[in-house]
């Protein structure tokens, strides 16, 4: 079973699958006010509160090479990323 952490942002619910995350840091580079790399686990986490624009959060999620970041719309709970 994967270990997941879920966070709410203004537009999305963000889930990070820690078993899948490789800590490459691309998400933190593209949306540094939302994603940070944990110093102990070397995995991505969401800062509290996240401050990037929704389009930057989406772009950062799309850049994840292993699709460890899952975005759901807060308005209808549909998965926005990754695309099926």
C-alpha cells in the first residue's frame, strides 16, 4: 500500500504518493511556494499554506517524471492530473 499525503490548495486537492516520489525536485523548482523537498525523507511535500497560482501547481504536477502528484478539482472531485 502506498503512503499518501493529501493537501488542500485554493483550486485543487493535492495528493503526493511518497512511495512513488523520487524527490527529483522539479515540482519545487516550478512551484516553490507550494512544493518543498523534505530534508529528512527527500520526498516532495506541500508547504502550508501553498501560495502558487493554480496553473503553476498544475504545471509542476505535470512535470513529475513518475506521476507522484495527483490533483483533484475541489469543485467536482475529478482527477485533473495525471490524465487517464
